C-alpha cells in the first residue's frame, strides 16, 4: 500500500488539473505580465482569469482580490496594513488559538504601542463572545479571528464577530486559510472586511495566496515597490503559481459538496473507529461546528511525536499539533488555550482528509493504529493499565 | 521533520529493556508531564556489583525512547562507577547521532540513572518534578526571542 | 520566425532543466517539509540541496541564505529588518537609480523619522562616491545600493561602497537581482552584509528569491509566523519553486562564462549594429562597467511605447524603462537621474539578452529596427530631418 496522506491541513496535493494548467507558464509563456509586448501581455490575460476564478469561489468582485505569496503574507499584511491605515486606534484584538501567522504578528505590535488582546476559548475551543463584546471599543482598529482552526477544525461565528467589530467601527479580518474550499464562503452576503486564503491548502501550489479586501476598506501595502496588483502588492507575479491557484479555486467550487459529504463521512468513520478501539482517547474541539475533514484526537499518557513515527512506519501521514509548531517541544498553544490536560495535549494527533482519500485507507488506519497506541502505552510510566 | 539515524529509528521501534525490574536495587524518576517527558529507570545489581538488569519507561518523544533504550544497553554489565561516566555524547554516538534540537532528550535518561544510583546509595527516593506545573525546559529560549531577532 | 525575446532583465524563460527538477514536487512529492513524517521530510532534503546550490553560486555558507518570495520581498526585508534591529541609527542611504523595490521602501521610512538620502549618479549612471562618503556617518544604519542597474546594466563598485559603509559602522545591503547569474559573485571574498537575489531573473521560476545575510548580521524578520527558514521567514515554503531556484543557480554557475562571452558578443553586435544604422541614437549608462547582456539605447525624438509596439509586430520583445515602471507614463527615474534629456529619455529602449538568444535573432533586429525608427520619426514633429 502507498502513502496514506491524512495531513491535508498541513498541505495538500496539487490537483492534476491544476498542474496541467500551470505547465505552459514556465518554459513556454514565461513573459512578465507587466511587459509592453504581446508575449508578456498574454500572461496577464491568464492572471485575470485566475483572479475571476478565485473571486467566484469566495463570491466577491475580482478587484477585491490581491495575490500574495501565501497565507502567512496575507495575514501579516492584513494586520499591519490596517493598523498603519488607522493610526488613531491603538487596540488590536485576536484569539488565543490563531495560527502563528496571525498571533506572532499581533504580538509583535505590542512593543509599538498597541494594546493586543487575545480572546479566550472554552474547553471545546469555542470563542468567548462575551469577552469579545466587552473588549471591542472605539479604540479598536482591528479584530482578527480565524474562520476555522487548523488544529481542531472548530468553526468560529465570523459573521457575528464581524458585527461586534463593526458596532465599534473596527475592521474585521479573518484567516480563512482552512475554511476556503472546505465550507461555503460567500463574501457577497457577508460583512467580513478582509479574508486570507492560501493556495496549498486547497490543492493549489505552495507559495501563493490572496487577500480579499472589501471595496472601500483602506489598508497600506506591505510589500512595496513596483505597480503590480494595482499598486497593492509589489513584486513580479508568480504567474504559474497564481494560474494554478485560480484553477484550484475553480475545482474547490466544484468539489465543495463532495468535501461536505464524502470527506465528512470518511472523517466520521475514522474518528468513531479509533475512539471505539482505543481507551482514554477523546476528540478535541467542537464536533458540532467543525470542518468536514478534520479530527483532533488525544490519546492520553503518550507522546505525539512517538505516535507519528510509529504511523510513519505504515506510511500513514498525520500531524501532532500543527505542522508549523511541531519542531517545538511544547504542546500546541491551541490545546493549551482550550485547557486540555497536559497528559492528553501531548498525545494529540490531527487527521485531516481530502477528496483524494479512499475508504481502504481509513480502514487501514483503524486497523493499525490501536496496537500502536497500546504498544506506546506499554513504554509509558503513566499508561500501564490502559489498553 | 527530524533527521533520525537508522539506529535511532531502530531503537525507537524496538526499544530494549522496557518495563520495571522486580525488586530493584535502585529507582530513579525524572521529568514531568508538563515538560512532555518523564522517565523511570530501575536496576538490579549482581554479586560483583555490576548492573545485571535495567529497565525503563518513558513518556517522551522518539529520541527520548531511543536514548533510554541505548542507555540501558550501554550500562548493562557495568559497575555503577563505570555507568556514571557515560555521557550524553556516548549515548548520541551509540545511536549514530541525534539532531541538535533533540540532544536534550538524551539527558533525561542519564538524569534518571543518576537518580537511581543515588537512590541505591542513600536509600532516598529522588523524584525530580514528576508532577506539577514546571515550565518546559526542553526549549531554552522562547518563541518571541527567536522571532524578535534573527541571529547567527 | 518565433518570438525574439530580448527582455531578460524583466524576466527570463525557466530553463528546461529547472522545470524538470521542479515537476515531481507538485502532484507527487507534495508534502510539507515541516511535517513529522517521511513523506514531508524527504522534501526538506531537496530544499537543503537547493540551498547548497544557491550558496555555491554566490560563494557563501548555506546557513547564510534565507528563501523569500522574490527580489522585492528580499529588498523590503533587508531594509526594514536592519532598521528595526538598529533603532539608534536613523539615517538610511540609497541611490536615485534603485529599483522601486528598494526606493519605495526607503522612501516609506521617511515618515517614521528616518533621514533618507538618495545619492546621485552622473550622466553615465556612475554613483557619486564623494557624496556617499560625505553622507555616511555614525547615525547611518544602512546603505543599500544595487550591484547592477536593471535599466542600463551599469555595475556599481559594491566592495568600495561596503567599505565606506563599514567605516562608519553602517550595514551594507546590495540588490544583486540583476547581477547574480550574469557576473561572478563571491561572498567569501566580499564584505557585503546582505544581498538580494530573484529566481526569475536567472532562468528560475517567478515568485522565489533569497536574501543572503552574512553570519553575525542581525536583522528582524519581515514575514512572521511559523518557524520555517530557522525562524527568519515564516510561511510554508514554496518547495517546487525553491527547488527550481536551486537548479537555476547551479546552471547559472555553469553558464557564467557563456554569459560573459557569447551573450556579451551578441549584445555588442546588436548595439553597434543599431547605432550604425540609426542616427541620433546613443547608449545610456557606463559601457565600460556594464552587465554583459544589457544595452539601453535612446532614440531621440520618438516615444518608447510606440517603438515597442512596432517591434511587437515582428514579435521582438524589449522594454522601455523597466517593466515595473512601464505602465506609468513618466520617463524612467533612472534616466532622469542620469540627466538624459527628455526627448531622448522617452525614446529609450532596453534590450536584455540571455544564453537562449541566437545570432539570427540579433541579425533580424538589426534588420527590422532601423526602418521602424525612421517611420516613427516621420510621425514626430521633432524628428523629421533624421533618418
Ligand atoms: C489557519 C492558517 N493560517 C495561516 C497559515 C499559513 O499559510 P501559508 O502556509 O500559506 O503561509 C496556515 C497554514 O500553514 C493555517 O493553517
Ligand atoms: C534590480 C531589481 N531589483 C528587484 C527586482 C524585483 O524582483 P522581483 O520581481 O523578484 O520581485 C527587480 C526586478 O523586477 C530588479 O530588476
Ligand atoms: S524528550 Fe523532551 S523533546 Fe524529546
Ligand atoms: S500621449 Fe499617450 S502617454 Fe502621453
């Protein structure tokens, strides 16, 4: 059996159709879209198409989309760009469970005279809306809260949050990197001001993303220089990558039902299969409001990296915490914010599926994983009694 | 992804000397749950005061498991004095090396051994920080420090 | 005849070898190098190789290379990163002929209490070293001056400039986007502190680049979040693109002689051919210290865009000013800084060659261009008398 890839919140496979669409733009149509000749200009036409495809997926006008180098840049830009454009407001509100692309950027603003507030979540990872309502005030420049959490899949009530922000005249940005392509997103019927998307989370290439900026919202450029992207984001466009992003968005729009039916069914099967066979295991996050592809399961008394390496032997790919924070030895900040006990937080595994997963793959994981857990518990000074 | 050597992976997948020695002469426990790792080591001596049997249990990452396994292999048959002289580097070398970021994982096994030897000599149970809210020392500096200034 | 591409300073064709190297990393080895499984980890190994190849081209240690999303990000980062790390020094020195990626960033620092000084160039585009020497002082945080100019190809004495900067304890950054791959660059024997490179200028893909940071030089991160690139640059790595960049650097190292022999010969042939056949035309910049592939020729009394469109009919691609500033109607800031008269600056055309250009292509341009110039001058109220 081949690799069983269940780490789609870390990154996804580029769809064949996406790669086909990108191919000609490396060695053949390599022109610079800013150039004053047909050879470059024709690539500009494909970028326009890409932008339209992205706009269609999230239900906005193409002019509201600015291409970036990925989710991290989009997040960094939204935060710094709004703060710079609103110098009189000095409060910045986020949550404790944001991705580092948001959290690190927010925290880095504190030494520059910003009051940075991180809203708590409860044990299910649900945002404390009362606290949010209390904190948002006339001094608040920006509220930035993710649409869906990358580790647990928990979905936040972004429309409600936008409303709270707007009541005090604050701008609302959401990191929708994990949401777009997995659940329906429609900016035409939304009051969100800014929204970040990353290509490689929806079967597009790595190193491209976009920031949606609602018409009328002012923000300062982040990467400055040439006039690309209507002067909003400088730097020669990653043409092939962005054409790929456009195609990925088109496919995502077509596949959103499969995502919420087939992928969800497999996720549920995996989850209940594992919980049934492993004792002292439980799901992290709000299972009622959750991405269809994600499950985070804590296996008590054992350590995540050890589990992952055991799974690796079977070519099963998953992650412990988020890919971005693994490598650090602390349990994930998301699980800590939810108050998951240390014994459990350390042993949490995230499985994230995609439309490319097959039923047999899920069956295989349900078969091989329980003995792995049992084995590791035998090594643990805490878990002897458990199966 | 950590670059583990084949030997590390082998010891991780098939750890030697797992469990607890019955009627041990020495017991050492180190680490804490908060830290994400904990290790218990027990040994028994033979008539010549050499380590006859040694076993470990660990709540830790793959490096911690492999390092503990390596340590037990290294000290079997040695006197306590000889065992005490084994360094983290010896453990790492035995495993064909550990990633820099994971060197500290080999420390725990050694600390547990020292605790067990102390327990044998003094009869006192030395339990380092097995519970409680000890902040993780695995990671000497904080994220913010790293992110604030990139230095070489 | 096919497209005659003489716009390689705007962007280059991705080499076949580069694309071959990238291919498997889209749909096949699509893992995230940060992941804790072999499937992701193996991609990390290829990134290490890519970094080594880049390091080899510029003669530095791989640890001194941080990957970015392109030349613009590298430039922006070098400037903001050094200023943030050196808060006590408030002067920033650059030149009037920098690429917008440097110039716009520098100018944007003025409102933040920085004294931004732009050093002049003479009519040949040569930097005023006396002025530089006078301006650099104990308050100077950073001197940022390009290695080679994108419009004229003029090469600056970067080692001398670095020395002047260091004499006052300032850091020296150079935008080497146009230099690397065209002329030899060896950081091991240099005293440059930071250096920007862009992939798509040396037959690599668009949307990737790097910043060289000499060991011991401190600078703040620009894109913040996850721990990628040793905590220096956050965001999931553009794995395929960076692997392509590595291969492009390897090829550039192999081809540097061809660049300085064959490409230079064709450039010289083109230049002398055109000057011979067209009156009131002259070369901009310092022809004695110049990139081997670039020539900027001013054709007086006519307008660059018109020339380009005429050439486009013959599928000849060139540019007027830089691709980044075309689209704006002012003559290029570089030619203005050099004091090129308006009548001539407007009609300047840059040809930039690469190793993929053929002798026949150059012959063709020398054949079709003079009548184009003549034709346009017949339309001009100024140029009637000229041939
Ligand atoms: C919620 C969230 N935000 C932001 C990012 C960063 O996106 P990128 O990897 O494209 O920089 C990620 C993924 O890494 C994510 O999961
Ligand atoms: C001298 C110079 N610096 C910087 C850049 C910007 O590089 P990039 O297009 O990769 O952002 C360019 C090219 O556009 C350039 O010619
Ligand atoms: S035991 Fe702490 S990280 Fe290895
Ligand atoms: S006449 Fe068209 S740009 Fe001035």
